[in-house]
C-alpha cells in the first residue's frame, strides 16, 4: 500500500480522482511532465516523484501504469 503525502491527497480531493487514475489521463490529454505539472499546480519534479511513488512509468509516446500500456494520441500541430 502506498502512503500518500498531504499534497497528493489535496490534489486528489481538488480533482475528484485518485492520482493513479488522474496522472495517466493527464499525460494522455496534455502530454509532457511539465504540462501535467502546470495543470495540477505543482512542480515537474513533484510529478516525477509522484509517478515513482505510485508505480507509474512514463516514456515518450507511452504511459505505462502497473504493467499495462496506453499509447498517447498523436499530437496535432
């Protein structure tokens, strides 16, 4: 079981979803770590730490969550 920080719990309460669901959704919607951080009002480093704590591995073009994989939609220019 993961022990969540006060900041993690506050973001979950604000957005109405657990970070395990919210972070992969945001990566798929807005793209990179900096954009996800901006959307949640936290630093990019915080997003890296949260992903590590929650077991969310991100790679360019793919978000891997607990062994599963979701392809990112193509970027529209």
